[in-house]
């Protein structure tokens, strides 16, 4: 029977254990919905929107940042409303729910940008950190070992 060197066999066993005992369970855990705080009142949301507006110095750059660098002309009205619903209501978009308030915030963003969003839904995606799925990539144990080693660590000096 063909056998690899013991060091390689140990390494492969360690990788398999890491994959099954850490990577899969952690990936499963990260896909659970986030725990959101209790919903804010309309007055609290208004204060939060006003605070955010006061801090934004470059509205175009700000909105582009939340839409993964997309050009503002590619961002549509429904895209903005989905993002606003996540940002200020801590939930996913639902047609008709709080529509007047979300429309008010959308108009304020358009006023800050000095341009109107085209109607409908575009191809751009906003960052909705507590709703969107978490994409995890597997990295080998070697990658983790190398990334945690510092140049002055005693382990690195042995190499």
C-alpha cells in the first residue's frame, strides 16, 4: 500500500479536521440572521437621518461607497429604498411598508446629490451588512500560520 511521508499525512489530517471542526460550523453560524435592536420610532429615525446628513461632506462618494463603488447613474430608486430600509429600519425591503417615510429619505438623498434616481431596480447591489449572506473562502492552515507569524516572533526565528 502506498503511503506518503508521515509529515504530509499529519498535515492532511490536520487540514481535514480544521475543515470539518472549524470551517463548516463557522460558515453555518455566519449565515444566521443578525440580531437587530428594537425598531426605532419615526422620531428616532429622523434624528439619525439628520445626523448622517450632517456628517456627509461628499454625497456622491458616500452613496457610491454603500453601493460598492457603482456609478451614481447606475443606482436606481428601488436600490436606494432597499438600502435605506436596511440602514434606518433594520430590516429587508417590503413594498408599501413605511413607503412615505422611505420616499422622504430618498428625496433628501436626491436633493443632496442634486440629481434624481431613475425609477425601478438596477443591477447594482448595496452593502446591507446584517442581511446579505457572508461569503467565506477556505484558506489552508498554512495560510493562517503564515499570516499570524510576525517577523520578530520566536517561532519565525526558528525557521
